[in-house]
C-alpha cells in the first residue's frame, strides 16, 4: 500500500511576513508623499518618498537574513516600487511644476511612471536569466527605481535648498524628467554597491564618511540630498567607462 502523502503547505511562510510588511510600509510612505503634495507640503512629500526608498533598501536584506525570500515578496516589491518610485514622484513633480505646461505636462509625468514600470518588468523577466553581463560584473542596467525617484525630484530638492525660482520652471523640469525616464530604461551600466571594493586600510575612513553623511542628512537634508544626487549623476560616465574596462578584460581573458 502506498503511504498517504502529507498535505502540502501553501501560502506565505511566517518568516516572510516581516520583509513583506516592510515592503508594504514603503508603498504606504510613497503614496503618503502624494497626500502631502496635494496639500502643498513639499518637504514632507519628498521626505515620505525618500523614507520609502530607505525601507525598500531594507526589505531585501531582511528577507535574506531571515531566509524569507519568496516569489510573492519579489512581486510585491516590484508593485510597491512602481507606486512608491513611479506614480508618487510623478504626481509630486506634476503638482509642483509640470501642471503649468499645458497639454504636455502630464505626458512627461506619465513617461516617468511608464519607464519605471518597464524597468521593473525587465528586472522581473531577467531574474532567472543566467547570462546578465552587467550583473555578473557587479553593475546595474540603467538607473535603479529608488534612484530614479530621487533624480526626478532633484529640481524640487534643489529648489527647497536654494530657493531659486527658475528651478520650478517647466523648461527645466520637463527635459530633466524626460532624461531621468530615459536613464531608467537605458542599457547603461551604473554602479551598484557590489561595484565597490574597499581595501582594509580604507574601511575606517569609509565608516567615518558614512557617519558624517548621516549627520549631514539630519542637520541639512536638502543640501545633502541635492549633492548626493548630483554626485550620482556625475558618476554615471565613470560607471560606463568602468564596465567597458571590465568587458575588455573579460574579452582578453577569453582569447
């Protein structure tokens, strides 16, 4: 007689609830940014989206630490990213500036949302693909979703920092929004955390630098966020050059 099989357990394991809850919180904070933008509270709107980015960076690490990775969590993370880093920043930047561009302002806002969705769809489609040259070399393909949200909000951040009224003009915000949308879906190699290797004698200095940046974010958030975003954009050409160097080295080693 064949022994009866134990019923298979379906559903989400308990250890996966914590990272999924963090992902849901990121979604909530991203949407809360829209609520603040409707009320004209721009600082709170940007802060909510930035905090959503912090939570987005934590959920994956928590899942790996608890061994709570799941396909459900990966899909929830992508849906959360589309809303928190696509829909919310687009509405914020539209209410802040793009609404003053007749007919086409909403098109630029939609471009950001669509490109975020396309980027995340491409990421999900490539999860099980083994041949990913950028990933295997420690680089990302295009600008990641949280960074894209931060970049599209850069004119608003700089405006809160400097008070320069021209930063709010549509002839500044619209082209910048289009550029960020392109970077999201581009095939450009961009730096990821795994791209950097610190030598042992540099670790203490790196910790000091991180602590100083953290203190600067608390005491002067908008200048610090503005400078971080500008530095990130300036690093993109260097990341492209670094990846080309890695690709040449691989090609030479394969001969």
